[in-house]
C-alpha cells in the first residue's frame, strides 16, 4: 500500500489506475509564471460571489479548498493571490495529458479535465507491472507537460480513486487485492465516492463512522438501518465495486448555469440569462448530433439555509416537449415558461438551463405546432451561428435579448459538445 509495496509475481483479475493531476489549474499557473511559484494562489473568482476553483498546495496549508467562497479563502489566507484563470489554456494542457494516458491504455475514462481511470487489466506482458506503468506515466507527464500527477492502483475503480488521493501530492499508491479491506477499514465513510455530508450524517446516525465498521456489519443490520442504499454503500466499503472503466459514456443531460455577482430579482435579467444558457446548451447538442425532449430549469434562492458552500437550496422544474429539439430558442421559450410558473418569491443567486431525454438527431420531422418554413429558417440560422462561433468563438455573436452570465468559478467538468479553446476565461 505504500511506495515499498512489492508487486513482482502478482497477477490481478482487474487492474485499474486512477491518475489525478495535482492542483491542476493552480499548477499550470505556477508553471507558467515563476513569480507565483511557492506562493499560495487560488484560481477562480475574487468577487464577493467568487468561488475557488483550484488552490495551490501552499494555499491548502491554510485550509483553502476548491468550491470554497472567495471571501472565506481570503479570511483563511490573507496573502492569497487570486488568478482569474484561462480555460482555453487548461483545456489545451488537458488534451496533451490525455494523449499521454492513451499511450498507456486503450480504455481511458475521463472524469474531468484533470483526472481519468485507465484500465491496465491484462497488459502486464506488454506494458510491465502496474506500478512500473504508473511510474513511467508520471515521468512522461512531468517531462512533456511540466506538471505532477498522482496515481492510485487498485483492483476496482473506487479503491484506485481513494489510493490516488492518498498518494497526493505527486505520489503513487498501490493497493493489492488482498490489502483492500485493511486499506479501507480506517477511512471515514466520506471516502466513498459519492457520499457527501448528508450521506455521512445518515451513516453516522446509524452507527457507522468508518468503512471498517460498515464492512463488518451484517447485511441484515445494514438493511434494517439504512435500506437498499446502505446495502450498496456497505458493498463499496468492502471493496466490491463492479463498475467498469468506460472509455465512452453516453451523456444523460446537457446543462449550463451560473451564479450571479449579486442577487437578482429582475425577471428580465433572469429571462435574458436563460436565453444565453439555452443557446449554449443547444449549440452543444447540435455539435453532438443530439436532440432533447426534456427542458429543465434550475435555480437557487438567495436565502442561505445552512453554512458553507452547500448552504443554498437547489430547486428545479422540468417539462417534456412533444418533439425533441436542438434549437436554443425553443429551449429558452420552455425554460421561461417554467420560470413564470416557478415558486420564486425573492431574489435568485443562481440560474441554469438543462436538456434531458436525449435522442439522436435524425431527419427533420413535420411538427404539428410549427410550420415547416419557420422551422427551416431557424435551422439555417442556427447553422450560421454555429459556423461563426466555431470560427470566432462563442462571444463573437449574440442575440440582442441575451444576457451576460457571470460564473462564480471555473469548472473542471468535461462538457460534451463544448469547445473550450473558444474561451479565453471563465
């Protein structure tokens, strides 16, 4: 489990590696700007509503973490240096890193711009022992990109991901099949991928604070206290994770959202922002030859319900279309209808538009509610807008009624249909 773990002569039924860049955005900034090296920096918005998207390890010493409000990060570290960030640059570096990952495995599952699972199962004869593979991968990333990547190796995805976190910063941790239970046992239930504060509180109330406690409990006890959800978490606590490395995962939804710099009460501003998001979602749908049948409106009231970044409620409403669409005007129209019916009494701090119920885009069908010439006109207009955007960037042309969409921080998500090289910032 440590760097001294021997692997010679071992064969694994499954070998999964999780590669995770260390403080990716912040590390890129420090690599390219010598004045920032060795100093506490945060990438993201510095405004009152700003959020830390990434923090250097020098900043983490003070307790600064990603997703933390900028004002709290500044309180913890008065000397913190904020960098606005450059998504085009980060996307470029991410592509270089993933190209290296592809040289080490034919099955790479990207989770975000800075992390991925690699399936090394059955590759020992060609590539060498898993630990040797990870060592070569880390060396290549540092040599070619100038950044550090931490790697975790395990027999299942969950263990590999936890191992990479244990290896940080700039390390390598391998967990052999026979070591899984001992490795997981002392860890908090929060270590399980997907268990957040609410889930941890529920597990704690049931008497389970560590993975070892949960793994050792009888199936009947777990079922009685926590139901089917608890039974699934208990399986993970024992290291039983059947999820495969998916080199390509079908999207289930497309969405765009933003947090306003100040709380918004003006419905016209909300409607204009909805159109901006709808156009962005529609552009991504068209690039992927996808249409959506469900439109989702998401918002967060300005009133805080609990302390911390998760203290704001997240509410949503959705509607199902008679005919699937990839037209931003249609998405915006339906989202605005949802806004008109939404129980919004006060100000709003966040608003977003989503598209679900996805299906392949096929030959246009005749709609009962829209004449063919108008539909053809809008299709041609969208095609022209896409061509302009592809050539000059997403900010080159906007509808007159579109609004600005200030983001609180940068996202590390890989958004399908999005070309990050278009953007110069958040």
